[in-house]
């Protein structure tokens, strides 16, 4: 793709398709790609957990807890600035490119130099060497941020996600090869660097754009300020979501952190597939923030679908979590299985809670989102400190509790500027929560009351129990949903999504471009739940 014409203006223009079609198709591509990425990640987890020790994962997590925040400096903020602006040109994006490159270089040098401080904090000299290797990711990633942002603005979702899939596959291949040879934790470090390098090369190939020299361009300052506000909110959220790794690694060591991190990763894998449509949902709702009726309709419709899937997945994982770990990670990871069952009840509420950020960004209040982040990190941090006395399992319980405690004030605060209260959210999701609770309790009672025909502790036994227990829970959950809704409307709503999300007749054709006044990334599962064209 060549994003700019000879005069420097952004090229893609609309071909007349409606916002809903673009939204649903983009969401379909995103979720399909996330499914492929999930498969790659599962393969990596299964193989590497058998090649490496829990301490190897733990010592690398000690470093990546900090490095990934710096890697995300360019990835979070600048793409949103490019996507959300009504007008961009070659000169403005060139300025953003060089600003991002300069920041990436400084952060790379600073993090490599700070490795010795991290080693002293954790009391592990290996951390200093890993920090030097991991720092390369920061600069490499900064070279491709604007190229990927331009692809997203042009609605080239298949190219963006295809590049991500290839990069993830390269990373997994490198890690498995080096782990098999015997490189230990260096296999994980090399894999992360290989992923960043592959993604950068792919971005430059897919987006044929060479930045110009920096120059004074109107709009550069406002774009940077917008990016910094978004990144500041992300930074607060990131610190909240990684404080647990910091505390577990500092208090209990690399082995305990390895067990905890794998349980958290499996917990996050199930939710990240749905949260991946967050940016595209933001752009879709940004087009509707002047129409309160349509805005509520899109948001609450999408939230209902999310609650249906998320509440069911969370309750099911609570029931089969230990067998999932036994199947995926193999023997020796039982501690992770116990923690995963504690994470399980938080999956559905975490998915719902995460959508409050969509409201903030779509109505243009990133400053309020940042302020809420301060509340979030304070409450979650206090819960972590309270749970620390019970070890990593206590931290896992604190995570789950934090979402249930924060969800009501989060939606009240996010929706206040547009008079969008939590009662609307509650009305859209409470039946799915109740259905998951009833089905989960009934399934647990049945499992305990009927001796299992499959008692083997092998992987095949774990798989058989996962399948039988999940089928039983699924039947009970769907029955409870139908009963509480007095009909099949929620199931029909989900069923209607799939034909639109994967338009097979056009699957091999590139996604249509859209006029810059539409923004970019104008796709999302939220838009898929309404009917009719919205242009």
C-alpha cells in the first residue's frame, strides 16, 4: 500500500460501503486472526512448558514486566492519533515517525543501563543480562509503529493481522528451536526480539512509505499531546496489571512467579480474543457519539454479546481450570492449575469492565480515562497488598475481586458526560451473570454427585473431563439463558453475526478503503449487533 499521493495527501477513499459493513467485516477479520494467534500461542505454551523450567519463565517475566511498558510507548498513542484525526498528510506522519524513533532510542539505552538496578531489586544477576537483550525490542518496535497505523487507517486489517501472525509464528519457532537446543531462558528472550524484528520488516513491506525529514507542520503538537494522554492512561493500566508480577517475583522468587504467570497467561488468553476488537469498536462508536440513541444501541448490543460469551467462559474455566493446565502445561504445573480456577470467575466481569474505556475514547475524554486509572491502580494495589499474605493464590483472588469492586463506579464515571448510567449496563448483562452462576453451581453439584468415569491423571484423561464437563455446563448455561430471556433472542443475535463477519464471497479481496472523515479502524463487534446501514 502507498498511503500518500504525490502531494502528500492520504490516498484511500470510500467505495460507498456503509459503516456497518466495514465494522462487521473488520471485526470478523480481527477475531479470525486472534483465533489463529491463540492457536500459535497454545502450541508455544504446550511445547515450551515441557522444554523450560518454571524459573525460566519467571526470570524473563521479571524483566518483561518493565520492558513491555516501554515497548508500548509508540504502539499505544501514536496509532490512535493517526487513526482518529480527520485529516493527515505525509509531513505530519513523518514528524510523528521521527519523534517516535527518537523516544524509542532513548528508552532502549535507558532500559539497558537500568538492568543492574533490576538485578539488585530482584536479587538475581541474570536479570541484568536479560534486560540488555530485551531492550532491543523497544527500538525495533518503534520503527514500524507509524507504518502499521497507516495500514489500520486504510482499513487493511488483513494485512495488519497477517503480519502479526507471521511475526508470532517466527517468535515461537525461534523460542522452540533454542529451547530444544538447551538455551534455557535465552530462548524466550530471543523469541521476543525475533517477533519485533519480523513485525517491523513486514510493516515496511506492506506499507510502502518512506518518511520525510522532520519539519514544522500544524497539528504535530496536538497529535503528540493526544498520543501522550492515551499512553499515560495505558501506562497506569499497565502498572496495575503488572503489579502482581512485581510483587510475586520480589516476594516469592522466579519459580513462584513462573507458576503464577502461566496461570495468568491462560486466564488472559481467553479474554484477549474479545478485547482485541477494542480499538475498532472505539472508531465505530466515535462516528456515533452525536447520536445518543444509536450510540447506546450499538454499545449495549455489543456488550450483551460479550457478556453472553464471557460469563459462560469464566464459569466453565472455573470448573475445568486444573484439567486445562494438566493438558496444556503437563505435569509439574499443578500450582498453576489451582490459581487458574481462582482467576476463572473474573473472566466475564473483566471483559465487561474493560469496555468502559471504549466510552471514554469514543466520546473524546482520554483525560477522564487517565483520572480513573489512578483510582484503579490505587484500589487494585491495596487488594494485592491484602492478598500477599496468602501467596500467589491470594494475588489471583485479589485480581478477580478488583473487577467486581470497580465495575459499578467505572461505568458511572465513564458515562457521566453523556448521561449513560450503569443501570443500562446492568440491564444488558445481569441475566448472563445469573445464568452462569446457576449453571456453574448445578454443574459442580452434578459432577460431585456422579462418580467420574474418567479418573486418569494423564493428558487424555484431562481432555476427556474437559470435554464432558464443558458440554454439561454449556447445556445448562444455554438453558438458563433461554429461560431468563424467555426465548432464543440472545442466541439468534450471535448467530446473525457470523455471515456478516466472514463474507466468504469477498474473503480473498482486500478490505475496502474508507474516507479519512470516517477515521480508520471503523470496525467492531459492537457495530455488528445493530441492524440497518448507519451511514
